[in-house]
C-alpha cells in the first residue's frame, strides 16, 4: 500500500475516494455543543460524525496506542481510576496541586506529528507509517490544527503529548523523594516531608517549555492538617480515600426525596450509588441495607419506581 489512506480504506472495507473525501473535509464533520462546568461557565464539546469517528478509532487502535505514555499518567488508561489515583497519594503529609490551563485546546497537531516522526521506525515496523501519515492523522484527529474535547482520539493524544513533561517532573520528584502523578490536566506532587515553594516555579517552567501553561487559580499547597482533595476525592485524617461527607449526605438526601416524594432522576441517583460503591463499598453496603428495609428489600427497583404506598409518614421517620 502506498499511503495511510489506502491502509485505512482497506482495513475498514471502504472506498479509498470516500475516505479521502472525509479527510479533506474533516473540519465539517463535527457537531458543536456546550456543557456546563462544575464551577460555572461552559465547556465546548466537538462530537465527530460517525464517518470521521470511525477513522479516529482506526488511528487510535493502529497508531496512537503504540506511542509512549508515562506511567505517571492515571487518566484515560485501562485499569486506572480516580480512586487508584487518589490512593497513590493517600499517605502523604504534604500535597502540591496545579492545573494545566485549557489543556486539550492548547495541544496543536505539530506537537503530535513531531512525536510521530520520532517514533516512525516503530510505526514502520508495524506497517502503519507512510509519507502521508503526519498530514493525514492531523486532519483526522485535530480540528483546525487543535485538539478538541469530545473525540475518541483526543484523550490518548493528550497523554502522548504530555509524555516528555511527565518524565521531566517524574525525574525531579524521584531525585527529591516525592510522588508525582497527572490525571488529565490535574497535576499532583506529594511527600511526607515539606515541599518547598519553588516547586511551583519548576513545574510552571517545565509546563511552559513543553507548550503548556499553569492555571494559577487552581494551584495550591496542602498539609495533612487541612482538607485534602485529589481528583474530587477526599483524603481523610486517617489516610482513607472517601467521597467526602458532603457527597454522602447528598446521596442520602437524594434517596430520601426519591422514595418519599418521588423527586429526582432515577438514573442520576443510581449513578451516584454506583460511584459510592466504587469508592467506598462498605458505606454503599450500609446504605443499601438501611434503605432496603423501607422497600421490601429492593432499594434499586424502588428508586426506579418512585414513592411507595407503603411508605407512610410514620414508616419513614428514620429513613434519612
């Protein structure tokens, strides 16, 4: 085969001219919409059409998966989770956190193509390196030469492009006895000894040298004397990973309102319960036992159905 387009067309059993037309007009194969951010504002999402998405899947599975990703990266990798990530730092007394500003949109196609060229021998050995590989992959995976949020190939690309930065900070942390991790755009450094303030400047400079910027408003130092949160999870005083008191209280309130008043969305409530089960299975089990007593032993279906006739006022005085 003379080009990567030929290889894609062959593997997907598509006509070569059809694949070429999708790639040429790739910028027009997106649907744009907004979703609210947790802390206010909105985030732009670009959803690729099924035609373009199939090409992005092919690139991800046949090329991107063979490029290096740092062991310090905990997001977008099979077997990793926010719980595993938080547990990595749970016994530390001191934590430094910062955030990569506009992480995905700050990644340009050239940042990936430079890495592709660097790994061209390995890709050639696998039979997926051609003269048109860089230009074609850029068109398939980037929108106007920038990485967009919402496509199937963007998460792994973000990890690939951050590899050199991850290794830079990992090396610094190993030399100083610290632990380093990155979960998407969230950066954490932890230690049982004091982390000096100049660590912030080192991370900031390293980010800048690799094409990124530090989000100053989301940068902080914490000790075990203060409340510590890692990727949304709370590290308790005893070093346990928890969803936190506020979230547990919220889940209990949602269940109560659903069973007694019929308020709330069943799928949302069940989603929160699944989240609790993953992070704190013992707490989840306590809730299931407690609330099942008011639902003939089947809390899950009771949440789906809504308020029960048997839940009279005198019956549910202790449900919350």
